[in-house]
C-alpha cells in the first residue's frame, strides 16, 4: 500500500508549477495554501493537478528529484500532464 506521494501543484493565478513529496496530501496542500511554504507563498492559491503514489519515502524523494531535472520535466509535461 502506498504511503508517500509525489505531487504537482499549479498556481491558479500565475504560470507556476511546483513538485514535492509528502505522506499526507491534504495537510501538505493546506500548508502551501496557508503560506507556510516559502517557495510557493507568492503563487497562492495552488491546486494539486497530479500525484503519484509510491511505497516508500526514498522512492518518493528519488522521483521528486528526477521530475525536477530537465528530462524529468519533459516527461512530466508530455506523459503525466499531457501537453
């Protein structure tokens, strides 16, 4: 059973995408939208546009790190976000 998630947030007001990982999607989204995360504070409100469930924190961190690379962003846009 998956216990960690890699999530993709999109700003509702600006052209901004954020990639992160967490064991609790609801809590983490609230932290972002409440302004508790410095890197997304200026881009609120944010919404989860996709997430990937994985079994361990290690796998989640590895996937998050990959999706933040150039090739990872390309895969994310083409295969996961569809465009």
